[in-house]
C-alpha cells in the first residue's frame, strides 16, 4: 500500500474526521502508519500541538512523532497558506514540508497526509495543493459531502486532479448533512459523471472511539480497493 493524500472538495467537509477514521482502521489492520498535516491554520491550542487537527490525527494513529515533523507549519489565522503569508509575513515552507514527508516515510510504511481546504487552495501565487500532492508522488482520496452543490465541487476537484495527473484512489462520501442528497442517488450520479471509484459512504456517528470508528469504516468502505 502506498501513502495517501486525503483531499477535500472544500473546507469543512470532514477531512480530519475521515483521515482519523482511516488512521484507526489501518492501525487496527496492522499497518505501520504515520500521519502528516503539512499546513494548518486557526487558533492555536493552549496545550499539546498548536493544531487540533494534527493532534487528533496523531492520537488516532497512536504515533509519537514530533509536532514539527507532523505539522511543519502552523498559521495563527484561519486562512490559506498564501493568505497567511501575505497577512502574517510568514512564507510557506514547501521545501520543509516535502523534506519532512520523506523523513516520515522512512519512519513508517504508510503516511496519511491531510490537506487544507480544497485541492486548489493556494500555497503561493503559483503553487497549490495540487502541486504539493504531485511533488509528494502519492495518490489521493477525495472527501466530499452530501449537501446540494457537492456534485459541482466534486467534479471540479476530480478534473483538477486529472489535470495535474494525480492518481485518484476514489471518493469517500461523508454523510453528515441532514439536508443533503440521498447517498444512493449521489453515489449513482458521481459514478456516472466521474468514472472514479466511490469507496463508500461514512454515516454521522456520535461514538468516536477507536472500536466504533474501526467498525463503521470497515463496514462502509471498500478497503480492498483502497489498499490495492
């Protein structure tokens, strides 16, 4: 199995939740797993990692890799790396991110890398997350949601990945919107429109314990296709 980049069709589609679930599942399957959140932004936590997302993922994978390796750069405002650079005068450290990814890849068999926003979130004026994924030379899993408008966002995300020649393992539908499409209909439409594997649908769950996540992810995802 290769490392994976977990990308989203937009912000707040549940990338961290899905990545954490995958981390728990792979770990329980006996896979030597590491995690990475190349860039993170928002309000810094008072304890633990600055990035709550990075800490959630480290806990899910049960790894003790240092924060500066897992999350090379944290921006103290909720913004893209490009916007944070222009606002905070903190230039994104892409070379450090790629270097850390190589270091983590030597420590673990598989690395789950969580993106930030959508795949065209700008890191610099001419370097986007699509460029980062391509430079990491790993396939991506795309997380989408069920809210009306998701077909448009998913189509654009897949088209950009194909434009940048990024291999797509498949799409995971995160079914946490109470007013969204019926998952059966959305799965049908995405399959017909995209010709990309739909790995499964993850329902909304209250119990985020390891045993619960493992049970739900193992039941609802095509893990054989994902691990292929």
